[in-house]
């Protein structure tokens, strides 16, 4: 049986840790600086991501989530040093709007679980961050600086991470190929448009999404911004208006 995690290399000190055996195909990113590392998202938590990280670095690791959804913070249990946005602290303290039953159903759905794994043992990560983030904050890894961008829409405290020196944009669930989710009550389609405008204005060289295909180019940022702008102009940028398909991506409102 294939391993749960798949490792890919972006450059000498940037790696991707992916979970292709789950339908969401979650990607986590390990950024290594001279002094410490940043792990952007920690996946589902079904298997121990820290074991994979230790294969790549022996430096201290801080975890950060693009947002506090179950498929992005599952591995936070291995990283007591983690950061989170101020808008989603309540989700780390028992107020996440989905039940454990619903979450476990989504784990089982279209998932090649490890042999012997008992989904009833799955827990939604809860904890207190060592740092509360806000828009414009910087994370210094030693010779490598990451800028925090508050990009709500998919969730209230959604974050993208921008590394200006390399032109890397880590987009979380704001931007990826496949169907974007903006229909949950906790989503905000209007804020989604503003966030797309924010990232589309950056001189991005490479886009790194949290799900699905890694074959994604910066031009998609402008296309998504234009599509959302047209949805707004047509009066469709609101919950309940349906699913809109644009070929290599779609949005469910």
C-alpha cells in the first residue's frame, strides 16, 4: 500500500507534503529559513506529518494554518508552537460550526484510509496559539521573511502567505483548481472578491494551493478576480446563486 504522504521539492529549502489518498488532496508546505521552519497547514491529522517533516529538517518548526478547518489543522497536535488568525480563535476552542459526525463522514468519503485506522478516534484540533496573526504581519525564519495576508471569503480568518523575495504565494483554499467553496454560512462571497483582488495585484511568480493540482499558474489569479467581478455585476455574488464553472475551476456559492 502506498504511503499516506507524498513529498515534493519546490527548491532547496521549500517542500510540499501532500495527502493524495484523500479526495481533497491537501498540500502542506515546509519553508526552511536559516534559523527555523514554517509549516503552512498540517493536513488532516490521520497520519503523523511530523515524521515526514523530520526527514526534511532538524530545525525548530512553527505551524500555521491558512484557516482553521479540519483538513488544515489535523497535524497541529504535533506542533505546540503554532500561529492562527484572530478571526478564528473560537474555532480552536469548541465553536467550529460542523459536528464531529459530519467531519468524520467527510474523512471517510472517497478516502483510502490507512489499514486499521479507526475514524471514530478522529478529533478536531483544539488549542491556544503562541501568536495571533493579523494582516500585514511578518514571520521571520532567518534570512527568509513571510508576509501574512488576511484573505477572508472561504473563511473569516483565511490567510495567504506571501514570500516577496521569491514571488511565492501560498493560497490555501482561496485559490486552487477545482470547485471553490463559498456556500457555507461561514463563507463571504463579497469578501472573497476583495481577497482575490488583493492577491491578483501582487507580482506572483508561483502559486501554491492547498488542494488538488499543483500545475497552476499566476494568471489564474486574474481570471478568478475577473470572474468574481462579473458575478457581482450580474447580481450573482451571494449565497444560493449556484455553481459557476470556468473550465479548470469553479465556484459554489
